[in-house]
C-alpha cells in the first residue's frame, strides 16, 4: 500500500483536501510547499492545544470557543478532518451549545467537562494524524 492509500484508509485525513494541497507543490518528489504548510500546522496545533488547556484551567469558555474555531479552520485547510470535527465541537461547547451546536447548555461546568473529553480525543486524533503525515513526507532512501 502506498503512502496516499494509507492516509485515505486511516479515515483521519480528507484526501480530497489533502490532494488539493499536494497539487500546489512544484516538485512532486520534494513536496516542499505542502510539507512546509503541514509542518507549520503541527506547530500551530500544538501551541493551540496548550492554549486550550490553559483556558480550560481558567474556565474561559469564550476563548475555548475561539481557539476551537481557529484550529478547526487550520485543520480543515490541511485536511485533518477528525481534528477539524472535534474542534468544531469545542467551538460549539465553548459557545454554551451542545456538540452539534443545536441545543443550549446552561451550566458552564457541563460545557467545560464535555470540552475536556473532546479535547482529549482531539489531541489523540492529532497525534495519529501527525504520525500518518510525517510518514507520508518521509523520504524513502
């Protein structure tokens, strides 16, 4: 199985989005452009997760919603679909809504508890996606 098939089978990466990113590369062997975007995403995601943990400790739902929105967009641009979906849930929960964004949650402690659970899942999804993407960009020598 080639590296692209492995990404597709994982269910972690939106292949259509990722393929569009790859089309921007000048050199299909080096893939410098897309790799720079993906590795920049890694730094951004890890920093955002740290900020989310801080906002959880501070019980700042507004900032958690904002950070969820931010990382949702970054994840979507790269095609990291599972993290995108989890961040969308964090965004909704931070806005006092359920994970689907359709029902209001009145108790902030319930929202915070749910965000803790979703954030743990998002970090796991991120780690799995990162391993897959690093393997994709690994130069076989």
